[in-house]
C-alpha cells in the first residue's frame, strides 16, 4: 500500500503565516499544534472550544480566545518550519481520544478512537485499501468484475479494484464519469455536504473554491481522480446494462449491454457491483396533459445548459432540494417565475452555503499537519453521529403534533424564527413557507437567505394551490386559474425506491430482483441480497443518509466490505457467495425497528421520497456511521452460502 503525503512543507515568512491563520478554524488549529510540537498540554488548559455546532468552525470561542490561540500557534508553526517541518512524536491512541473530545467540546465515546486513527493515517497508509499482494497474479485475474455506473461510487470501486489487481470493467451510460455530478447541470446545482468531508478519504482536496462546491467543480474532482489513479481505460462510456442473469452452471453473470457505438452485446463476469445509486432515474409527476404542453419542458436532472431562459415565463414544479438551488439562480433572468409547491421544506440557516474558501483556509489545509483530518472529524461529528441521537422520537414528549423531542422542538422554534425574520410582515408568504410536519422528517435544506429572497421578488410567485392539469399554453391550477408559461422545469426528484431499475436482474432459480424486492427492497447491510450470488450494491436499500452524513464515507465502507468478499473468494477458491435469507431478514427487522423510532417515520410525514407507497422507509440508514464502519470492515463468511470452485466444477461435470 502506498504511503500518503499529508502536507506540503512550510516556506512562508512569519507575516504570511500570521495572515493565513486569520482564516483558520481555531479548534482544529489547536490539534494541529499538538502534532507539530508533540506536546499535548493544550488539552489540559482553560483555553478550549466551548461547543461543536454545525457551520461554526470556531467552537464558540471568543475573538480574544481566538487571537490568543493564533499568537501561540504562530510560535509553534515557526519552530516547526525552522526545524525542517518535522512533526513531534505521533500522539498515542489515548491522546487521540482526548483530542477528539477536546475538539467537539463533549465526551466522545472511546469506541470512536479506532475509526479516527484510521482516518488520521498517522502511519501514512491507506488502511481502507485491500491488499492482495499475497495472491498470485493468475489467481487474481481468474476473477473479473463488472461495475455498473461511473459516478462517485463506481470510480471508488474502480480505484480499489485497480489497487488489488483484479480485472474489471466499468459500464457508464453517460459519455463521461461523475454520475449525478455529470447529469445535474441546472443553475445553482451544488453539494449539500461540506466539501472538505465530501471527498475520498485517501484523496483530500485542499483547493475547493467553495465550502459547498458547485457541480462543475465536483465533476472536475472526479475526473481528476480517474486520471490520477489511471483507470480511465477501464470505462466503457455511452453504454447501458440492460439485463443480467446469473448462470448456476458456470457461476457467472451474463450481462446484456446496449451501446451507442456497438449496439447490443453480452459479456460475462464473476461478480457485479452496482454503483447506480438511488437518485439516478428522474421522476416526472403524474399530471394530466403533461404531453400536451407546446413549450419547452425538462426535468431538472436533464437541464440543457444551452437553452436560454432569459426573458421567458418559467414554471418550476417542486420545492425540494433541486428547486431550492435552481429557483434563486434563475429568478433574476426570468420575465415571470412560478414555483409550484406541494409541501414547504424545512430549512436552517447556513451563512457559508455560497461562501468561497479563502486563501488562508486553503493554506492551513495544505500545510498544517493533520489540520485537514481533524477539520474533517469536526464536520463529521457536528452533522453525523453527534446529531443522530437527536433525531430519535421521545415517546414521552408531550408535543408530538409539532416535534419529536425537546431538542427537536428547539430546532423547530429556531428555524421558524429564521423564516419569520426573512419574511417580515408578509403573513401570506409566511403561511406558505411554514412546513406542516416535524422538523427533520424530510430532507433538511440549507439556506443563506437566497430561497426566500427569490420568492419575495416581484416577478416570482409561490403557488400552493396544486396542479389540476397541463395544457398547450401552461398550467391549470386546482382552483381554476390558468398560468401561461414558456418553460416548465420538473424539480420532482427521482425513482428512489426503484433500485437498479430499469435493469432486469435475474438471480438464482430464475428469481427477478424487481419481483423479490417490489416496493420494499431489503439487502444485508444494504449491499447484498439472497438469491443473487456475487451481486453487490453500493448505495443500496436503506443506505441513504438523512442525518447529515457523507455518502462518500458510506461508499468507502461498502467497497471495503465488497473487496473483503472478493478477497475471501480468491483466497478460499470460492466460486460464489450468496447471503443467507435468515441473515438478511434479521438485519432488516432490526433496521426497521430502529427506523420506526426515528423522525422520518413520524406520522406527520407524508409524500416523502424516503418512503414507499405504503409508508415504509426503504431508502434511509438509521445507523451511526461508526456502527456501519465497524460492520463493514470485513465480511463474516458464516453469513453466506458459498460454493467452492471444486464443487462448481463437479456439478458442471455431472450436468
């Protein structure tokens, strides 16, 4: 495994360093000082963070406290620079645990230490890569893998397979990599997870231009990864997987492909890794007359950057995450913009949502030892495992009609106050933008004032009357009003509950995955399902994160588990692995018990893409990232039915 370069050496003068530190996250800076000096006395002093709050990178420390730390840090950095940029002794695991608690200003359970040590990579080694150097090349090359999808998780799978020396091909329906970050090009499209967390752990990016980067920069990051790790020639672009069938006699998958260049072909592979994601196939609303509209219409995921909307009358159907980004970006260009809202989204204030990353912040990330790693942990704790317990329903809480627990009630009040401050005395608009369900029950949106400022424009209307039908000239509302438009944009989400659709996946005993799953898909760890040997899903059922988590972290957990399965197959001469039904059932019963206690299952929630038509939550994970990380470190073969290669050959000979 390759050692990683953590930081660049410091050659700047004292004044340049002092200037850069003005943009430092002070709690993170304090931990970097410990790495530089090897002295952990800072952990015992009174100068410390007071709280870890999402979007506050200064730990609620006063300006005077921050200034004091900067002055101390400057001296430590100067000594580190003048000493040849040699760090002190690596902190012990006990010290790392103390550093975690210090950073987030609360007691972090000791069980997180192992995961954080892996994240820190104090030894400079990427421990999430699977090493197959002990397996001879011929054996490794006897196993071949087909990866479906070239987005974030498909690229990750390709990198890990390349490192392991396992033959593979990535099938991608688009002409380039990036998945959702290639397809979604609507104005304002950006990530909702802080970018210094939303990147591969082994490929940090210190040059993000914004804290929540826009689509072109995210697409460029994934293109960079493909180039850096030398995997582009393993991708087949403009090609779709139409169907896949598992052949018991050969213990292989036979996969039907459709390509713009070569037409219909068939390939075989030992294993399939689905990296198609949940938010992959755009969903148009079921509205009468949608085909009759004479103007231009598209789903937000199919936005045409060459189409000019300036001076046009535009309707945006939907007020979820995509519309939340799109509407403020185009409101000033349209003659008239009408937003059709089914239910109001909850939002919380994030003044950094459109902010650029300053040069000083970038300098800290690039030059200060382990600053980037601890900054990543602070983002993780405030938005993931530190938050998750607060999303659990308290059955004794007396105000279930408006909130799920005392903390949730405080959040509701704070978010309502934020709405009221922006809307002012416009009671009609306030009524329209106030959600009628508990806070956090649907996807929470981040706002820096752009959404409501757009809705308050003279040329923008928020329509909550509902759509009766669409006609040649525009939209007819349920109260009988005709709204003529030139353009309709459907920001109406995706077929999130139709996993691997529209591919036809046929497993053992002619079992169709679409039939087995129906509207209630279940997989063990969200990765693998009974009757489908050697089929692995990244971002499968119940693996979406609505607690603020990072899907890249989740995918890294999943691909390590998959690589562990492939490793076992190579080491033990296994032809196929199939998860036991009892294991899958037990896992999903436990999962649904946990889900039933979470905010997403609250009875006030309706019309959520988190649920299927019967109200069952099939998309979300209720687990701490720590638990999922632990469960996916390596597979337990006792969970699987495995067919040895010798058994398979004997069965084939008898047949």
